[in-house]
C-alpha cells in the first residue's frame, strides 16, 4: 500500500485517480496483515485495486466524473466491489473516466483528461482511461472498469494491459451507475490474463440485487488457464487490408494469425454481413437507454442543484444544463430524439431488430468457430485534443469493440506489441456467450 501510495503521488500528473483513500487503505492493509498471520486471509489478500468512478463504494464519493454528482456519496457498495473486499482486496481509490462512461479518450471527464503513461501527450483511451493508465503505470495491481461499447478493452489496448468484457449478465450490475443498461458490463483491467481470470471468477455469479445477472455456475477460470488442442478462429480479411487501420496494427494482427496458423490452429477469413450496422445500432440504442437512465439526475435527488432556478421546471433545466458536460448532453439529445413519438419506429425499433439479427449472425458464426479475432482499435492512442472537434470520428473508432456489447458475448483485449512510436497495440478475442473459460485460457496461451 505504501508503495502504491507513493507511486500515485509521484504520478499525479497522469490524473488517473480522482480520489485516493490513503488512511483507509493503510488500516485495511493492517487488518489483512493480521489475517495473513492467523491464516484467515481471503484470496485477494494484498491485492491493491482501484475502481472506476462509476462503481458504488459505500461512504465514498461517486460521481461518474460528472459535476451533476458533485459531493455525492454512495449509500451502498456494488456487488462486484463487495466481492473483492470480501476476499481482502484493498481498494485504494476511485479512478478518472469519461463522464457517465461516455467517450473513448477520457477527455470528457469533468476532472480533466487522464494521460497515457507511454507518452503523456496521448490519451489513455476511454471511458475507463484512469483505470487503464493506473495499471499501465503501476499505481495499483488491478482496476475495475465498465464496458458498454469497449470502455474496458479500448483503454487496455491503448495502455498495453489486459481488459476483459465478460458476457452480459455474468457480473451483477448492482451499484454500477447505468449508462446503457442492456449493454453495461463491469470488467477487470490487469497486467496479466491470470489476474483477470481470478478477479472475474470472484466477481461473477448470481446476485439477488440484479435480476439480469445469470444464475449459471461460475467456472474456476483461474484454475483453467491451460489451453490444449486446436482452435477454430475466424477473422475478417479487411482488418488486414483496410487503410483506415494503421499499418502497424494490421501487421501485428496478421503476425498473430500467422503464428496461430503455424501452430496448427484453423484460421479462416469470414464475412460478417451486418458489420456496417454495428455502430449505428450501438449509438442509437445506447443513447436511447442513456437518455432514460440519466433522467434521474434532476437536481432533486442527487448532487448538484442550480442556484439560479426560479421554479421546478427551471430547476431541472438549469441543473442539467449547468452540470452535464457537452458529450452527455449530446447523447441525451440523440437518445431523446430516437425515442420520440415520430421517430421511434424509424430508429429505435429498427435498431432493436438489427440487434437481434446481429445476435443471430454472431451465434451462427460461433457454431463454426471457437473465437473471433480482430484488432481492438483502428489506431493506437491518439494525441489529446486530436478528435475532440469531431465526435463522429471518435464514435467510428469503436468499430471493433461494440459487437460484443450489441450481442452480449465476452471479449478480451490483450497486449500485442507496440507501433513504431512505441505506443501499445492490443488484439481482441471474442468468444461465444458465456465462453469466458476457454477465452481466458486461449488468451493466456496467446500471451
Ligand atoms: N467509446 C464508447 C462510447 O463512447 C464506449 C463507451 C463505454 O463502453 N462505456 O460509447
């Protein structure tokens, strides 16, 4: 704990943490020490973990990096966080992210951007940017992020660490601030696949507080990291050829596929017919859900309330206008539009239908294949400010990550070397629904 507290202090320019619980971490460490001596310590004894500022931790600040939750404190602890605490993990602080987990660069945080530790002029990715850079820079052993369309995997790739988005319903969302409820997943960010497997195993499983969580038994992921046999792998040829993807990423992706082929795996180019529909489907459905989820922030129940209001109506409006950042306002507007009476069928209903078709396509794919392999991102980490003027460019970069959330399947990002500027590159493995066990074993074998 002392080591990490010093590291956090000396790396404060990275802006990875928005709050550090130094005294509490020290006293928890003392308790865990005593448990280690008397043999009652849990499986995460000594593991120092940071949590994204969207996860409730009773009695601690919780803001989703937004001013609308200014000075709000969580009244209970998220199930995923509680399960880590129950195994004697030490929570060291809450981490910077894009406001309400909306973004790909951590630039939408009301606490300012976090920086990539490999090059401080670059973004760490987002929305779990603080969580990824904290692991990259060695400010904690592991972080918890949330992934609605890539927010664990993309920053993991930009920072050269491991990020897992589990199957939808694998980990309880109780205590996770909702962005788009039918997409949101909590996931670990770690240095190794084995750490990710252990955290996943501990956080997963049935929970009375989340009716969408699966009652499926949780396999011992951390004990199953021994891949054997040959895998059937699909990939899209275009990801090796499309010039919108950086040359280094295409080459590194190809190198992995070549290696797997050489090791006797079946590696086959495939067509994914609805690929062009993924991003529109994702952005229509998630903004719709967000506009509904964020309606609770009205100045009455949580955090900030405008001092300028004259009546109830103006209180709602002024509070929300003052305290939501531009990207959150943009998404509330988009979501309200696609849900409005005149456009509901043209956008929302249609996107729901496309979502079902993509699911069917993906299921058909996994009848023939064990894994789908792709880059995580079309480019490595970009320069701070480079994409802020053009939100559409930012959205388009989510092309590889959103499929797993649209369909609900698990996916993992693992490091795959560096580009010529020394920025980390990731590679993504997507697996069948609830196929975490094999996915983690294969990811471990690959790394
Ligand atoms: N970059 C995506 C977005 O802006 C993903 C966000 C997320 O997964 N929370 O919506």
